[in-house]
């Protein structure tokens, strides 16, 4: 009897330990690291995608957060819905431009923070099919981009400034009068006046109803448009006063539904489920490139930086801070050199065209990618044994065993590559496959180095790339 009690005691301890381990892992679904790597393979090979931010905010044309920045009510904002008619919208043209620029996948805003839906949802009247345009934009868009062989992704805003049951908070256009948009300028101290304001202004609003709306719409976009490759859920802010996160979105249930509907799909990391296995697939730094490959729990993470051509995601007519072609290319090269992806944004106009500055930028990127994409697709960070010479960035393709030297600062006196003697079979410029001669470095103390003899005349390429075929 005593023995049985002892066994039961140890079984209880074991069960408790197992449950604690299970709890600490917080799994959304069962998938091994190897299975995840296989599921992510097309994305890590692609390296380059397009973001598209498009909605009613294209009409005021002064930032996609215009409704919040200018504290517009639904009534103030209604005029944009009433006249929305992108008569020049040609999704095939968009798709061809993305493809020509070398992009392999595209993510579009099915619904942004303003709450307007590009798709024909049965849960709201605030949608493209009820505007003068009268058609399901998402349906047209998906068909055109699939026809060009591009992978498809949907962005869906977790918060909604139009929905009557979304509770007003510090991001909302009707926030407390002294609250600005910037979280760093929002006082976190408890203030009875502020508490009372949000209590009064949210009377009659039921966030649970909005939560159901959110889940229903995500189910719609992942059910009505066939296979979807990526979903971007954006974003959580539980760390801010009166902010929202996993509890408000019911993120665990939401992501479980996403995984059930489209098991192959890739999910970003903005639903506030950082410690959940399966709660996200890739990290999303915004408008910057990390100093080194980001890690999670001591392991290199899948990551993608999203960035704009200028200072705005939506169409901004008067924006002047547009990045140069060299800047954009260097972003693509640097993300690849650190094992990441670049999602580069276009904000179409209210008539449904790409801004001429965006078109020019895409064309220039395409010119470079047409001859240099081999240094991007399927590439990643170079092995530690290879050190990038000053003024260059390295990428590496493990399958082909080729190293790529991107010459950011062109010099005519050659490029010295450390510890490369006996490791390089052949060297050539990537844009034209012209040979680049190399010799052993002449100083005895650096006998393992080589000098790549770059020509006096810089090749007619924005950023020249030398391809090394390794032994």
C-alpha cells in the first residue's frame, strides 16, 4: 500500500513537471524545427518582396495614419469612402512591375487601421464593393498576381478606427486630447481624468464584439481567396497605457484558426505571442536593418525588415524624402547578408496607379536584379571564415557554393580577400560574366590572402558584384 502511494506521488510529480514544461513551451501547434525550415524554404530563397499599403487614405494623400494624426471622426472621414473610385486600377500592371523588379512575393493591406476593407466582407458595409468603384479589389488583385507567379500575402490590421465596438485608446483618432501619436510622448502615469475620459468615451462599446468581427474577417480572407502564402497581422501595443495585445485580440485562438485554415501559411510576429511556438514565424523590424542576424532563445531567427521608398507607407503626394537607388539596393544586399528578407513598400494613388517615383525606383531595382539576382536569391550570410573586405558586403549560396562580393565603395587598386588562397576556383563579375583575375597576396605574413584585380573603369552597374566559384 505504501509502495502504491509512493508510485502515485511520483506519478503526480511527473505529471506536474510535464505540464509545467508544456506550459513553458506554450505551443500553438505541433511542428518540428525541420518541418518549419521546409515550410519557410521558398521565403528564405526569395529574399525580396513587395508591400502594398492602399486604402481610403490615398485620397487625402498625406500619410496612412491621417485619420488618427488629424483626429478625424468617422463622419469626417466618410467623404473619402463616398468618392473612392480607383478607375485606373490595373492589378496586372502592378504584378508585372513587382515581378520585373525581382520581387517574389507581395503583401497587400486587406484592411488597414482606418477599418476600410478592400474585400467583400459579409460582416461590414465599410468595403470597396459599396464605394463608387463597386468591386472586390482583393479578388482582382489575387488573380492578377497569381497569374504572374508571385506568392500572395494579406495584411490585416488588428485594430480598427471605424468599427463601433473597437474601444477608443491611445492610438485612436478620438483618444484623450493630450495624447499624441508617438508612444514615447504618452504619459504612462495613472491620471484619474484620463481614466474617466476613456471610461466615458467607451460607454456602449463592446470589445468582445469587435474581437469576433476580427476573427470572422480573418477567416473570410483565408477562406475566400484560395491558397494564401503569408498573413501579416498588425500590431499589438500592450506595453502602452490603455494599449491592446493578446487578450484583446484573443491571439492564441486567432493563430490556431489561421494554422488550421492554411497550415502552410507564414505568420508575422505582431499578435503578441512572442513566447509561443507556432505563434509566429518571422521577426519584423520596421524601417531599419539590425546590426546582426536577430536571435530568439540563442538561435538565429527568420526575419524580414519592412521599409518604404519614402517616409510614408500610404500614398503621400508631397513627400520628398525618397531613398536613392543605391540606398534601396544596399538595403536589399545588407538584409540578405544577414540572413533576412526585405519587404519594400509601394503606396498606390487613389486612382489605382503607382506613384511615378515608385515606378522609377522599381525599374532601377529591376535593372540591377536582372543581372545580379543570383547574389540575392537563395543566398544568406557568408560563413564566418569569410570576412568582408572594407567597403563590401558578402552573401553566400550554400547550394551552389558561391560567394558574392558586393562592391559598395569601388576602388581601382583591387580587393584583398583574407584567407582565400586555394579556396577560389574562378572569379567573375556577375553582371556580364567577365573574368576577374586574382593573385596571391605578396606579403609573406598574409600569404593566405588573395587580391582580386578590379579594372580601373568601374563597371556600368550601380553596385558591382564579383561572383566567386569556390573550390
